[in-house]
């Protein structure tokens, strides 16, 4: 199975900060990686897929990069509505797996 | 609007069974692979199962293989998850999700239904 390791698991940041979350895969997955945002009590929603493609309707301050085993999600200027938990997911092969999550909280 | 609406969650004793359903609308259900994803209280996301658009192939996480069965009825735009031999560790919110490997993303997501396994 492909393991995904997200870092950090917790991040404290201020509005306006540039934030970067990393996701490392235990083996190469090409660009088959998606990023999700989840707020308390709500279902996750996709932000980025195919490593760097912005989902329709998602603000352009979100961006993704990487391929192979190392990927990043960047928020260029954190907004109040961005405080949430973020997950990466590999869609390269079954069993499909998620990273452990990164909780972004207000400093 | 694209919508996935789960039902069937509830409280069940260990060893019991439960059947979840998911009603899809607003998109061409019969063209979409479908997934089940769960989230235990306070924990992260765990993929549970996948089914192809035609329903001819399924995949399961090791933690549920042999106990859970996914099926679909494209004439009714419905996805089902039959859960047998339930364990305390199956307690979670279960999400019905569209997409998969071909789409390279999971989208859309249902609102989730809570399954609690407890004596």
C-alpha cells in the first residue's frame, strides 16, 4: 500500500500568511495526488487534483505542485475561511490512501 | 445541483449488520465510479470501497474486505453499502463520494451518515 506522510500535522498561522503543507508518498505516484479541505462537521471538498489542477470554484490563492513522491499545497495569503484541516490523497492505485491531515489554526 | 444524500446510519450492536444507501442527483450517475469513505470521530479520512460505473468491479480496504459489500442500481441512481459483522472500530461517519482513479479526484461528496457500533 502507498503511505502518505503529511507535514506538519498542525500549523498555527495568521491571516495573510503564506502557508505550505507537504505530502510525501512512500513510492512514486506520478501526479496522481489530490488535496482536500475539511471544516468541522462538514464533508471534505476537493481543492486541487492531478497535483496542480485547481478545482473549479476554488480561489486562486490555493496552488499545488510536485510529482513522484513529494507534493506541496500552498495558500498564498491565508484568509479567515481557510482555517480548516487539509488532507492529501493518492489516486494512483488501490487501496486509495489519505495523508494524516494538517490542521491549520489561527495564531 | 449535484447532490449525494446518504441514509441508513444508526446504532448497531457489535456483530450486527447495517445497509447504507446513497441517492445521487444532478449528474450522470451511471458514468461515474463511486466510493465510500469513512471518518472515525476525531480522526482522519479512510477510503473504504470503490465500485466501477457499471458495477462490475469493486475494491475494498483490507479493514472491511469480506464484511462490506458495495453495489449500485444505475436505474435508480443509488449506491449501497452492506455492512456485516460490524465492529466497534467501524464507528464513523460514512461518506458517499463520486469520482476515483480515472477522475483523479473524489468529487462530489455527500453530507455523511453516522454509524455507531456499540453494545
